[in-house]
């Protein structure tokens, strides 16, 4: 979250800078999408009880912070250009960003 604050102008502006532009994957209006961070965030949705939901509308990514059987996540929305926080049961699934040293 600190890198969003430092490099992307904060959570209120960083979401658009992290989203892929256009409508190949995102549902309109894909507010603020600029991909100026080169993250190319895609709306993969989430997995719950064997099904996948919200594809095209939201992209969810696990953070490294957990509490019991829940973990914090960050999400990007088709409708907002902010980075939104949330938590989700580890029994379900969202995307993970792998970074190579």
C-alpha cells in the first residue's frame, strides 16, 4: 500500500493508473483507466464455492496481511479509479501478483 501512496498519488488516484485501458477485459465505463504504472490490472473476479464471479467488473489481489482464516486484499473496480481495501476468507480465491527478485 505504501508504494501506491508514494508512486501513484494515493489510493484515491492509483486505481486508474493500475488498470488496463479499454474494454477488451473491463466492463464500461472502466473509470480512470490509464495503465501508467504498467501493472495492467485485469478484472479476474473471485472464486467462491467452485464458481467464478465479477469477472469484467473487479480485479482482486491478495495482500501479505492475514488474520486467522482471512487475508486482506486490494481491489480495482470498473466504476472507480480508487484502490479499495477488503478482506476475504482464504478458503476462497482471488488473484496473486508474483514478483521476481
